């Protein structure tokens, strides 16, 4: 069978069910080949091949709406929706996104890159269909890990109340990125491993098989009714009590069984949840054995630099051995944020709260209020979800919570949903918050040392890795350091290592004073007053959006000084846009955070 011509759901529907197994093997091979070269989410996509094929075989996408939670499990969906010829460009500039993107295809109805949003989206599309008098279905594919996020339960409550035809496919692999945690995970585990159904089916089959003349027919009849039997035996009280019909659990790699159950559920007028069991990393031995480390892999040749996360993990292991107050908290990102070894060495001081950033922030506030010293390690893009909790629960109480903000700045291949270019802006507007930008591993360690005795909210933000390491002065609260002094009236104020690297690269073409603005909040007001003179020029550089960011705050302060702003000023930062460059160097260059643009800017001010 030549599966190369299967590029749309219409092509798929022309296959016999018996031919789908070969198609799934072909799709899985394509995903492995492309992701191992381009990087991307590997294990999660290998686990949803049969599931996605079955959904497209039964439903009519794009009339029926498919919403993939987080979006990191939609590669098979992309291959089946007229993007197979573009798949080699996955996560690259000019290529297709690693997440659903409506501007890319009519088969993608909603852009998503964060967890636990799919159920709210599915209900919204179902309401819109009802208003228009349409009968299409909303199908949300959500992992059991995403059910650790509170937003999913808010949506479940509404879905049960509204009674619209929302179909929830619970993709249960007992994993998010790290191993799932919490009561819901344990509850699903009890369903997953329950032998009640299997035992009852086997006993009935043995009993009816010995009935003369009727045995084979009875077995056939029983097989046709096995979905009903499963529902009766494994009826889920929690979902049923919410008004959502529960079906499962089913084998998420058995396309025939999935097509059968989806065909039945499609006929329902109300909400339903179909619980399927899948193997994360299926089809690739290394990913199946270790799905945590195979969740997301880097592209070939993308591992330049040293990881900030290792510095964090090593420091906290050492510090927690001396200070019993220290608690490391993460939201299902223990490996990515560098806390994997900490969890092994200090299991009683490590807390993974699941994909629940809002809860994590308020939990840390309470730990601090009770006298502990919490460190919340989180990616910048995901900390956005805890904005209200930071403002209301941490900053109002002025609690000494330390935020270790990884993947700050542009992130490359994951695109617009994962860029960490907003944190300097929203953190700087919060009273009582202090914000630091260490430029390398040594300075991160120094900032963490500083945090041990700092008795207020503190945010320490850094990208994934750093290349250059420099000698730094001791950290003093709110003070910057002059790293390179020249006979020049131009001062380049650098917030973070990427800005600093651009400034040092420019030294071969222009004479500049390079300042490490290690504190973004508070600003070093004394230093700014000293250089706010006619004839001087000030250039700020940051891997953050301009609005509300470091440069904007510097400019606002200079304008507030006695006599107003006297020095000429320029701000180099990201513009008022969502950045979808899939390459870090390209993203920085397009915003001028590079040697060439910095040189032009300096020369224009001289």
C-alpha cells in the first residue's frame, strides 16, 4: 500500500480500517525522522498517532473542531491535514509551527501553546455552533497531565452545566512532561489499572462459550456490546456526577476500537469523555523507555552554551543541605528547570505541583508566610499564567518568594506561544518586586547567594544558556557594574547576557562604556543621574518588549529628574508584536539586539 498520497482527511477515509495500521507506522517514522533533525516534541506525538488517525477517520474536520491541548501533540494532525509536504520545515523559519496555528491551515481552529485551555475552547466553539444552528462537534484532546491545571476544572464545570455536544478525549499516558502528580493522577490510575472489566469479560466469555449451539453467536453478540459493558463496569462517578458521560478506558493504539467508540459517541447530543490509554514515546525505544527526557528534543547543532538551569540545581542542592527552610517548587518542569537532581537529593524539600502555575505561586507565598524559603523554578512563558497570584498573593504581602525564571527572552523554534519577552515589563510594574538579570552562570550563582538573605519578592530571569563568562563585582542591592570603561560619552546599559554579548561584539567598531544593569528593578538611580548630562548618550539593550520594559523605565526616570532628560537616549528591544521567528539569532537580529544594529545606533548618537 502506498501511503504517500494520504495527505488529507478525505484521503484517509478512503482506506479500509485494516489498512490504518500501516499508515500509522508510516506517520510515526516521518515524525521521528523530522523531529530528530529539527527538534520538537517527540514522545507526546508518538503516543497520539493512532488516536489522531481514528479521530480524523470518524469526524469531519474542519467542520468538526479539533482542539489539541497545549498543541504539542498535533504533529500527526498536521501530517493528515494537507501539510505533509511542508513537514520537513517543522519549527523552522518559513516552515510550519510546532503548535496549532489557524493562519497556517483551516484545519487548525485555535492557536495554543499553554496547557489546560482546550476544554474552554471546545465549549466556546460548541456554543457558537448552537447559536448558528449548526450540528458540528467540538473535540478536545487533553492529556491527563493537563488535568492538573485548574482551568480545566472550571471548564468541566461549565461543560456539565451547558450540556452541549463537547467530546473530551482524555489521552492518558500517566505523564505530562514529568511524571504526573496529585489526586487526579491517582484517581485515573485506579481506572487505568482496574481489572474488574477484564475479569468480568473473561468470565462471561468462558461461560457462554460452552453453551451448545449458541456459544459462538453469544460471544459475537457480547463483543459487539463490549463498549456498553465497559461503561457499566467502569462508570466514572466524578464525571458522571458533573453531567458528562464517561466511556473507557480504551486502548489508545487500537484504531478499530477507537473508531468504534468515537462513532458511537459522535451520535450523542450531550457532553462525553472518552478515556484512552496511550504509551508516550511509542515506536521509538529510547523515547518509550525515557519519555521525560524525550518530551522535547533540541535540533541538530543547537546545544551551544552552558545551561543556567544546571547552575540553579547545583546551588539549591548545596544551599538546602545547610538551610532547612529552602523548598524548590516546579510546575511539571523539574527536568527543564534543573531540579531533577535536587529532587533526588532532597525529596522532602522538592514539590512538583503539576501544570498549575497559579497554585504554585500562591503556594510559595504561603510557604514564605510560614517561614520557609521557597524557590519557584518556571519558564517565563508559563509564569504569565500566575500574574494575578504574583501581584495579589506575593507582592501585597511582600513575601520572600524567589522566582527562578528560565527561558527568558526569545526561545527560538517553539515560536510565539513560548517567547519569554514580557516578564521584565509585567514584573517591573509590581510594587515590592525586585528583578535581576544575571548574565552568566557565575552571576546567577551570586544572585542566588544574594537571595538567601533577601526578605522580599525577588525575580531572577535568564535564558536557557549562556556562552561568555566574565568576572563580576560583588552584588549590592540596586547597583549596576561598569564592566568596560572607555574614553567615550556613550553608555550602553545591558539587561542580561544577550544584551551584554551584543555590546562586547560591537567594541571592535565603536568606543562605548558597557554597563551590566544587573538590577532592572530597582534602577540604579544614582548611576543614571551621574550620566544624565548634555553631550552624553545612553543606549539600553534588553531581550524583552520595549513597552514597560527596562529601556522604557530608564527613559521615564530620566524624564523625571530635575531638569529632565539631558542625555540623548535610544532603546533597543523587541517591538509591540508577537515574535514568531524560529531561530534565536534571527529573533534578536530582527529587533536590533545584535552587533550591527548596536553599532549603527551608537554612531547615530555620537
